């Protein structure tokens, strides 16, 4: 009997320790914020499973027990909430009860396409997948007179591709509207590009669309700031000479192949975006370039080079002639 009591006592202690630990933050050091949508009519069990799936809580069972012990099973609100893995269960319940709105920090990396922006916002639970893509193609942005006219862009990014400025944005998840968010990015582009370099765009040697398109190629081709202006100089030199630019990233863009190997068949793709097959710039940007790449497109560095490549070691090699370039290909790509 005494052993049984000791066993029960130790079991109770173990359960208490487990329960206490399970109520702690899933990751106290995390700065991540996730938009979690609680549908009307969801049970506590469904909510706890969702929070566990999104990495917000340690244990669905401990979460359910906490709501039961504290009498809040029926007090959880429906809606979108910004929750963090660094919150303990008590803090999470407070948010889910009060429906307190919290701004979410969204960083759009340099080089992201419209499609990748859509995926990022979808992964964070802010939108349903496809909302940004659909709006980029169908919403009215006529007041932004710097956007290209016509439908020369491929449908995936619409005419906004290249004009959405990569930056950190604060959003209210509950009030998020895709069109308004895209307008914020366009406004940032106008302020950080057009209004920052007014002389370059008042009587430009090259059009804004050419600059933005070139900047997107530089964004995809350069691995660091030191390379950007040199690559810009090479690509503009080839452009002015009527030579093919040979930027494989344009083929990746039109085929939506981000990391897969480029095949010979890919390089023969019959698209104006294929700068291996067609001379000049593609019809539009292939990414939303950051300020360093835009500056490089505006202020290219003159050099004696006509070619460049990144070897398997990640280092860039320049060449003056096609023969030198072919030797670099043999030495550093095989």
C-alpha cells in the first residue's frame, strides 16, 4: 500500500511537471509571428491542433486542460490573430479571448517575384494562396503612371513585377487587403526609386522600364554588392552592342524553375524572356529588385569585360573575349 501511494505521488508530481512545462512558450527565443485564422464554430480541440500544427504551443492536451480548468472553453473568439511561439498558453488565451489586434512585421526580400510574395503571405496565414497574384493581374492600378502599359508581361506577375519595392512592412492582419498592400509597395517604389533619383528619370538615356528590368537581372545574377555594378556594365555593354544577354535567370523565371537544373531544352524555350535565344532585354522584370541593384542599373561600372560566370566555387570570373569565357567555363563549371 505504501509503495502504491509513493507511486501515485510520483505520478502526480510527474503530471504536474509535464503540465507546467507544456504551458510554457513553444519557443521563447523566436521572433516569428504567425497569422492564425480561427473559424467560427471551431472546437477547443480543433483550435489546439491548429496551434500545435503551426508551432505555437507545445501540447494540444495541455492547452485543452488549461481552457477547461480556467473555464474559458467557450470564450475563444473567431477571427484572425497574430500569435507568437514566444507566448505562453495564458498569453495566447488572452489574445484569443479579447481578439486584440497586433501588427505583423512582413519583410519582402530583395529578388522576390509576385508569386513568391503571394507564397510568403499565404504561408504566414495572412491571405489565401493566389490573392496577391490575382490582384496583381486584375486590380486597377491606373493611378500609378510609372507602370508599363499593355499586356507585354507574362500573366504570373502582371505589370507589377519589378515595381513592388522589397522592404519591411507592418500590417494589421485583421484589416489586410491585398490591393492596399500592393499599393503600399508601389508607393515605396515611387519614393525610394523615382523620387530618389529624379535626374536619372527626368530625361533618361534609358526608360524606367528598361532600368527596372535590368535591375531585376542584376538582382538575380550578382551574389554581392561588389559584383552588381560590374555585371551591370557588362550587360548594358552587350545590350548596346545588340548581343544576347545570356542570363539564365530569365529562363528560370518564364519556366518557374527556381532551383532545378536548366536543361538544353529549357535554353531553347521559345519565349521573349529567353535571353539565350533572343537579343535585348526581356519584356519585363523577372524579380523585384532592391535598391543596390537599381543603383547598379542606373550607374554601371565600365570595364574591359564582355562576359562573366560564377564557378562551382561561387567565385565570379570575368572575360574579355568569348574564347576566354569558354576557357573559364571549362575550368570552373566542370
